[in-house]
């Protein structure tokens, strides 16, 4: 039986019995041997961010995956992100350290129910958040990320009706920002839902000069307390450029790693959950990827991401629209 047929956990068990390896050196060796590129999202464990060739938000990671000339893309992120890489670069081998690294937004939107929702609203354009399965993308008109959505909505004629899935908080925020009425799917991110208004208000009292930076996947009650709202790339940019010395960060706390690297003299405080600390706001899906699993997936080229060709071709169309409509880097706004 080849190693590829074993589960990640079984391969980890075998690996546990092996003599200690210098994982960073081994990953560097395999990256070269395989002509691999390692892409990582800001929510990944800092050890993975530090090893990656590129760390970015969902839009920038998609652009990198579409443009790479590597033979292998090792995606340190969640499954829908690795699927996007495969859809845009079908000739590459795309590996994900742990295939179980899903997303609550993807789970909230089963493809058959989404297809029925679309069929019930044939006069609506479907603007779909990239946090969904390849099959849902295949039923969509345009994919958006949180960094590109406003720019893309501005290009949709005002009389055109829009439905937005699967994140109801991001959809509601976009609706407020753009003044466009949108039919919303009822999905949420379990990570951004956990921030506590009461605890955030207490923290603001302790740090009255600290701006609050929030991701639009947060509920409106949290966004109402924010000084800046934006995608991870925008939050990072704001944190680095802001004259404030202490900032409160209402998104997955692993992004603070890049803030500390870019502005070591500043203090970044993760917004708290109901228990008063930010530990509950770690994304459990992102956390499934580890250094050991990255090593194993580069060594064995498994778990590999496969998207059935009929779905891949249909899903590529709304992703290509996103890349075209998003244009160059989206300007960061502080309002
Ligand atoms: P962005 O990095 O595009 O802001 O997405 C955040 C997120 O929740 C990814 O799962
Ligand atoms: Fe999904 Fe939320 Fe985790 Fe992002 S942070 S992968 S939206 S569960």
C-alpha cells in the first residue's frame, strides 16, 4: 500500500516514530526538489507563514496561484482556497496539508440548496464570496473576496438585482457600504461570530486611544465599534501605517504575527471573545495545518486537491470575472 492511500493522521503516526528531522530544512529541500511554491493565508500558524514564499489575503493568494510557474502549489490555508488554486491552475499539483481544513461558511451553503436558491431568483445576479465550495462557485456569476467586493459591486448596473452568499454579515456590510439592496444567504463565520461586544467595550475603556480594526465577517454590532473595516490585507496595511501605538484587532489573531514583524514597536491586542480572551477566535480549520503536515504533503504529494473537470470549468468563469473586475491592488481606505 502506497503512503498516498493513508490518511493524514495515519501518516503523522508513522512520522512520529521516525527519527527527529529538521522540518524547516526538509521543507526547504523538498520545495526545491519538487519545484513547489508555498502559499499561506494570514490566519495560518506563524511557523507556516514564516516558511511561505508568499503570505496574503484570499484575492492575492488567488492571483499568485493563477500566475505561478511552479509545478506544485502547497497551500497553507483552507480547502476552498486550495480548490481555487486548482481551478485557476489545473496543470499544477495542488496539495493541502490537511484535507479536513474546511470552513463554516462553505459548510453553511450546500451546492444543491444554493442551486435551488438561485433557481428561485432567476432575475438576480449571484455574487458569491470566495469562501464556498467549487460546486457553489460553479453555480455563481461572479466571485468576490472581501478586498474586491466593493469595487466589483460598483461595476454592476444599479438596476440589476443581486443575491449574495454565503456570509450574511459581509453581505449586510456590503449592502450598507454600497447602498445596494441584496438578497442574503444565511451563513456565518464561526470565528468572527465569537467576538463579544461587552468584552470589546471593556477593552476600549482600557485603551481609549486604540483604534479597532475589524473584518467584515464580524456581526454588525462589532463593526459598529470599529474604526477601520476591511479584508485581512487592508487591516494589516492600516495597522502598519497607523500612527497609533496600540491597536485592537477583531479578526483571526494569527494575522498579528505579520503586524509584529512589520511594526515591532507597536502593541496589537486581539479582540476578546465572551470569555474575555481571544483564544476562542482562532480558526479551528486553519489550525489543522502544521509544519509536520506541510512536510508530509510535500514529501508524499498528498493530500492532493482534485476538482472534477465539469465543475472546474464552470467555476473558473466567475473566478476569472473576479480577477478581471478586481483589477489592480484595491486602494486601502481608512473610513
Ligand atoms: P481575506 O483574507 O480575503 O480577508 O479573507 C478572510 C477569511 O476569512 C479567509 O477565510
Ligand atoms: Fe472560514 Fe471563518 Fe475560518 Fe475564514 S476564519 S476559514 S471564514 S471559518
